[in-house]
């Protein structure tokens, strides 16, 4: 398997996450200081606290995707190590964060890092459990599942548009998506999810089974790879 990733983007966004978190602490500290020492400027303290809270959210969001170790791209690299050499794994070089191209076809990989219980029920994904920390993170809107099915459709559409432009005049491959839960602490109940949902440790075998259907020939792969590399 060949891995192609945008190292500059990863480094830049990692630094943004770090500096945003530092700025949040400074602003929050300033707000607390003003509220204690200068009560007549309490309105300024409120502004600082609100701004600090917003910066904290941004810092948490960026840190969870670009600052944590291992990062999502590193988890995919490790989890898919050993796949056939015809596979190309793209990180942050296409309109979607993680894209896999190979004999199994064209796949958008959507990572989810939550713990607890993820279940597809009544036509929607729900997340529960995970302990106090996970509940705290969900309360502040950073670690909820959101709407994976809608996200998958949007990512597929974005990737198909990109491929149509790159492969103008050439039939583009059907793009599919898979939801990948990367934390070993997740209890996954995919039910009748329209989009395949797997634990990371299941992904490689899933792709090997899909490869047996040979969605793309070697010639097709070479052509597509030459256009998007």
C-alpha cells in the first residue's frame, strides 16, 4: 500500500490547535483576573470568558483531529498496513480527509474516535455510555457522532465531483463510504446502517473481501492514480 499525505497541512493545523488552546487559557485567565480584581469592569470579564470558551471549543476540535497522537491518519496507516501494493491511501490531498483507492474500489474513510456504545437504531446513529469524560465532551459538542449518514453522502458527492473534474471524459468509479470506529473501547451495533460501519481492526479484512469482487482493474487504477497523485 502506498500512502500519500499532506504533511504541511497536518503540521500547520496541529500548530493552530496548540496556539488556539494556549490563547484560550490566556483569555480565560484574563477574564477571571478582571472579574476578581476589577468588578467594575465585569462586562469585560464576561466578554473574555465567552471568547475564551469559544477558543477552547476550536482548540479541542483542532486538537482531536490534528494534535492527538496517534492522529486519525496514523491510525489508518497502522490499521491498513500490509494491504496489497495496488492500494493508495490519501490523507488530506483530496476534498475528503481520508480516501482509499484500490482493487476494492474507491472508498471514503470516515473516522470516529468515540468510546461507549454506538448504535444505528430508528434510522439514526446514537452514542451512549463512555463514562464521565465522554459525557462531558459530548455536552460541549465536540465528540458527538453527529449525522454519519449525511456526512457520508456529502463526502461521496464531494469526491465524485473531484474525480469527475480530474477524469474529464473518462468514466469515474463509484465512490463508497465506510464508517470506521478507531477506539478499542467502542461497542458497535451497526444494525441496518446504509453505510458499512466497522471497527478499525476489521477494516483491512473488509477491504480484502471487497477486493475479491475486483471493482477496479489494474489499468483503471493506474489511470486514476496518475490523475490524482
